C-alpha cells in the first residue's frame, strides 16, 4: 500500500478515534506532511520506539504503542510461555505529554493478551524502572520517555529481565514479532480500569521506591563524613520539570545533605518544559535560573537531571568564582577519581575491579582507573551494552569482575548494580559526596578536575552533531557515513591516521554497529555515528595535550578538518 492509501485507511476505519482523524483532516492538503507521517512505520530500534507525538504510522500514538506492546506479548508468549506472562511487565512513565496515556495503553494491551502488568501510580524515574524489573522479578520492563528530547517527542524503551535495556539479539526477536503484525485494527483493546479490577493490572505501592532509595544510599563511600558534614555543602537542584524531583531530593536528604534548594520554576512536572528550549542537562541554558540563584546564595554545587532522571549535569565554580557547566566526560572523570582515591585511602579497592565505558567516551577515566590497577572495558555507544556487561559479571558468574562504575560521555553514570541503566539519582548523590570531600579539603570540584588534568594529562573532548530531518535527512546521513567509510583518509588535521576502526564489521568482540573511529598517531581520535534516537549524525573528538591550550588547539584543528570534509560530500 502507498502512504496515501494508508492515510485513507486511517481516515475511513472505525478503529481509529475521532481525535486522531481530526488531526489527519488538518493535514489533508499537505502532501509532504501526509507522506512524512505514513511513508513508513515508526521503527522499533534496538532499544524501543522514539518519535514525534501525533497521528500516523511514523509517529508515536496509542496505536503504535499498542503495536509495539502486542509484539512484546508475542515474544513473551513464544519465549517464556505462561511463566513469563505471569511474571509480567512493569511499566513506568515520565512527565511528557501523553506519557500516562501510553503507559495505561501498554498495560491494557499486555493484559488483553494474558500478560500481567504492574504500573506506578504516577511518574517515576527511569532508573527506578530498571531497579523494579528485578525487584519484582518481572519478565520485562517498559518506560515511556523520550529522555532529553524536545517536548514534541515521546518514546517507549524496553527492558530485559535483568533490568537493562534489551540488547541486539533480544531486540531483533521483538522487532520480528512487531513486523509480523499486519494490521493495527486486529490488536485487542480493553479498559485499563476493568483489567485493574480483574487483577491483570496492579498499581504499585511505595515498596519499590523505598527499596530503591535504600540501594542508592548504600553507595555512599563515607557515611560518617556525609552525616556529620552534609549541611556544610550548599546545593541547588533542578529536575528540569521531570521525574527526579522526589527521588533525588529524598536521597540527598536521607544521606545528610540538608542545604538543598530546588529551582522552584522547574520543580513540578511540565510536559511543555516551559522554562527551557530543550530539557537537556547538556545545555547550559537549562541552568540559567539555577546559576542566578547560586550567585545570590554562594552555592557550592548545582545539579540538574533530565526529564526521566537517567542523565545528570553539574555546575561548579571555577578559579575566578564563575559558575561553569562541566561536560559529561569531566563529571565522569571526577566520579571515577573520587571512587578510586577514596577506596585507595581506605584500602578497599576490590580485586579485579573494572570500569565500563563506551568507545566514544574520554580516555581520562580509563587512565585514572588503570592507575589504580582496575581494568577498563569498552562497549558500543548506548548504556544497554554497559548493563549487559554488568549482567554478565554479576549474574552469570562466568567472568568474576568487580564492577565499580559504568559511564558514557552523554551524562550517564551508574555506580552500584541496583539498576542496570544510567542513574542520575545515585550520580547526584556521589557528585555531592565528592564535592563535600573536596570542600573539607579547601577545594572545589573544579580544583579537583584541574588536579586530575595535571596528574593524568589534559584530555579534552568535543561533540559536533548535525541534524538532518525527514526522508532527505536519512539519505544524507547515509551518504556521509558512506563517504567516510569508503574514502581513503590517510590524515586528519595534518596528523597521520594510525587505525581506522569500522564497527560495522564486528570488531573487538563487539556487536556490529554503524560506527567509524579514526585513531591518529598522536592518540587523538574521531568517532562518527548516526544517532539511534534522533535525526542526527554525531562526530566525537578526543585529544590529550600537555596543557589546556594545546588540547584546545588540537580539538579545533580536528573539527575544522572534519567540517571541510563534510562540506565536500
């Protein structure tokens, strides 16, 4: 069927509701918009769905949510039978538009096909969902979120029984089940309330929240220091209108951090994210209100978590007393350094310690970990691969390694194995503990970072993202990847290419992925990958120099050369 045929089918079928049809009537004269919404089905990738909210097969709506959930039902039934269906699926959602509706729609679809569903009474952070899967012994988990994407988006992430996002093999099986669904209007529907009454859907009490909080608090390295001195650290926190407000503030308070002020304008859930352009702690603009507050109160630390509270950004004072936003690699290095230096002080570094990072994450954390005798394991981009490794180490017992931290440059960190996804709650707590530790030494976190650079080298990184929307954008991204993959590039910014790594060929024991990495003779590197969740192609840059200035010059030269190469494609 053509995209126009599918559009007409949605308009004529009694299965689709009038609100959806009204939206489609509004684009009746816009051929390009009809094509964009119906030329394909919204793709269920290796982690789930993410797309613009709206009517159409290439949008996220109750019908595409039903389809994805029906595929999961088929997968559970085929793979795990009645036991898997009775173990059920736990579902959480964030503060975005339609999140609660999609949550209840997924639960009702599961129940319609005999799969037990567990839902929270209101919004919850993604790491709580990851924790809940194992805490409740569920077969799978779902979280309705689009993370830090703009307000027009929502998404649907799927978790395996070990609490991590589904990885490649399991995702491919689910994708196969979803793709075998020929018609949306054959999917059973039912009333959420009726399934609630029958017991097929259960609304959870606060047991999961309490257990999660206990698990987070267990990761504090120096409970005595925090409990006795926590009130000496002045913290400003913003949940950026998302799910972090309750769990982050609870963890900080219970640990002993009493001087925590929330950014009132960004405290409550708001699907429009009305105070920011993008609800992303990677963007300095989200901290504007918090920084103004910090200047007035002389705060030591600013913390911001994204809408589903799996990413965290921090702001600290530099040597000039100005508040600066640290990037994800810098925060990761600070956490790694604090954990290992504190364990070294206490003589508690475990044998066979390991940190896990992605191939596009800075090598600074690796240098720190190796200095303390820990192993460094690299994975593909995406925290699901880090979660998979933790599962391998802890649950299978085939490789005995002591996991210390997993992290990625995109502001995601996990300490502890209570969750198998990045956790901004535990990260906020440990960043606060590190800030207190250094404050008691007369230092700021910025001072600690400068000390790390002086000791291990001036590692610097940069990210250049190019947004290319729509059908033409997909084609352009493919063209750019093809050019860098096939062209004979022997040097970049005047430095000879030492190795060209094409992860599409399945190297270093990792799954195949559309990622390229150029490692230069001076150990600088450039990685290129299409985003799996946004219409972007991303270029990552990493260097190490003898000074800040030398590293900045290296980064700028690499970016200029890559920009020239892109312009010539």
